[in-house]
């Protein structure tokens, strides 16, 4: 049962990656589609970011008394200034630990 | 040293800065896999068979909750649907390579490999060996992901839960779009998607990810009009 689920999930994931590479023979994209596709990360990643920052473990929206909001804000600020992947993540984690353990 | 090997090495090196968050993410997945009762074999093989972090975490959580095969598989498909778009972008650079290469490179098409190799492909419109870059970035990420998963499985019982390492997940995604969202149009798309994700969070099967992404893409489509015809 778990193996069936795992293998199906693996096949589905591979299909999402292989689909367009297998289907598209030439570059069918017009300029507009290409511009839209350039927005994909900005359109998809916030759907993972926002719930993980603003919601608690039971799916409740929490702004105050939520150290993750401030920690994420600090990470965005540091990321904005440095444009560094590493600095963004480390500052966010450090801020969260500071808020949880010392404040 | 031949040219293919040089391009492969460049792919390996280019992806390294993006690996820092992958290590804690892999460790987190290993730990959560064990805590969810998947067992070390399934947890380890999941990183090889699925090889897509956020969907693996979703799998583990749903498994603990007693979800059925169809619920788990469709959730994995939804979380990974963004790959359709990566696949479409990468496809235009891989029209000339053999089917075998297409299969191998598809397996390695992760967020991080996509970001660095797409950038390289754009700069190399005439290079017929450029696909080695994606092999390098993809393989490096794959290797580090497997090692981190093993570390997570091993360290699982030692790492204190109080460290909240799972918070590295949203931080990773923030770091991946931080340069883009300096532009106001990208910021509008990102905030739209985020708000939709919060509003529709309780939809079944984690479909909020699809709803939020669709809303973001729709806004992007509207904005693309001004971007194209403004000049």
C-alpha cells in the first residue's frame, strides 16, 4: 500500500517535469507567454510562503504573538538589502531563534 | 578537459549557493519521515523516487493523518504542478537532444536547478552542449538531497524540535524570489498569490496552492500586457 502510493507519487512527479519537454518540439511560445512564464516563481512560491509564515499549526491566521511573522520580515529585509540566498535564510532562522529563546 | 565536462562543472558550481537551504530542508524531511512512521527505508527511497522536497513533506504529513493513496498522490501532483511550467520553459532549450537525455534531465528538473540552468541557457543561445549544465546542477542537488535525507534519518532523534527547522522552508522560497519581487509587478503577483493561499488554505487536498498560483498567473497575464505594449 505504501509502496504503491510512493511509486505513483514518483511517476506523477516525473510526469510534471517530463510533460512539456516531451511534447514541445519547437519553441511555440509567443512573447506574451514568455513574459507570463517569467512570473511563475513569483506566482507559485508565495502560496507556500504565506501559509507557513502567517498560519499556526492548526491553520489559524496569527499576526500578533507570532514570531514567524517578524522573523520572515527580517529575512525579507536582509534579502532585499543583500540579494543573498544564504543571508536571507540564516537571518530568518537566527531571528526566529532569538525571538523564541531570548524574548 | 573537454567542453562538456567544463559546462557540467559550471552547472555543479552555479547551484552551490542554493544548496545551503537544501541541507536543512533534507534533514527536516528525514526527521519528519521518521516521526511520521514511514520508516527509514521508505523515507530514504522517497527522496530518490519523488525527489521534490515540499511534496515529500506533504506526503509524510498526509500519511500520518491516515490519508488514502489517491489523496496523497493528487496532493503530490498539485504541489509539483509548478514543474509543468518549468518543463515548458526548459523544453525550448532541449528540442535538439535525444529522448534519453530528455528523460534524465526531466528527473533532475528541480526549483534550484531550473533557476540556475535556465539563466545559463538564456546566455548560451547557440551552445549545443548547454544541457550538460542542467545535468551538473541537477545531479549536484540530487546528491546533496540524498545525503541530507540520510543525515535527517540518522539525526532524527537528536535534533530538538524546538529549533523549528521547518521554518527554513518558507525562508528558502523567500530567498528564491527576493530579487524578482523588488520589481513592483512581481510584488503584486506575489502578494496576490499569498493572499489567495491564506484565504483558500482550508480547501481539500491542498488545492489552495493551485488556486493561489492560478490567481498569481492571471494577474501576471494582465500585467504582461502593460509590459509588452508600454514601449
